[in-house]
C-alpha cells in the first residue's frame, strides 16, 4: 500500500500480521518496532540507526517523541479492507 504522485512513490507501507512493520519514504526504508502493547515506540532506518523514539502515558496516549524524523505509521485499522 502506498501513495503515488504520477511519477514516483511517495510512501509505501509494508503490512505483516495485521500491522505495519516498515515504511518506505523519501528513498529510505524505516522499520517500526512495537512495545509490549503493540504501539510503535522506536523507528530505525535501513542501517539500524534509531531515528525516532516515542514514550507513552499508561493509557496509551503519546507523551513525548524525539528523533530526526517525524514518522507516523499507518494505523492497523487502515490495513483492513
């Protein structure tokens, strides 16, 4: 699944097991790493370097995000037909 502007792919999401595990954007592949509850708490690039970390309140709302890229994964509900 992805977006296309008639000349190049802008974003491409890689679903697996009902959730997004990777995102291709700006020529780079980013891997989304979930915490024990399934929320994405870290994102690494294709070299393995951490580019974003997010921490959450106990009820699931994002508390703080830090990193060089502001990546928002596609919600799992968007992957279902």
